[in-house]
C-alpha cells in the first residue's frame, strides 16, 4: 500500500480514538504520526493496536509491521 494510503488509515484510527475519548500519553488528541509511531514499534500501546487492526481489517488492508 502506498504511503499516502497508510497515512490516511492512520488518521482514521486517530479520529476514531479521539471520538471514543481515548487520550494519547503526551498530547491532547491523536494524530496520524502518533499512530504511526505505535505501529512501527517505537511505542507500545495495545489499545491503539487493537483499533489499528480493526480499521485496517475494515478497509481490507493487511498490516505488516513489528507491532502487528
């Protein structure tokens, strides 16, 4: 999948977490870059990874990363 497509999906995850009221560890709201850091294993957050898997499955995209 193209980089722009993944960033779009990361933003969908961020929007979903923000709507659910789940706050990030060091900011007021989730952004695509926060999600990307978690997906690539720089930060561990199981709750976010569950949401990433849900959004990616919904969009028929296979997740290939360290934290999947």
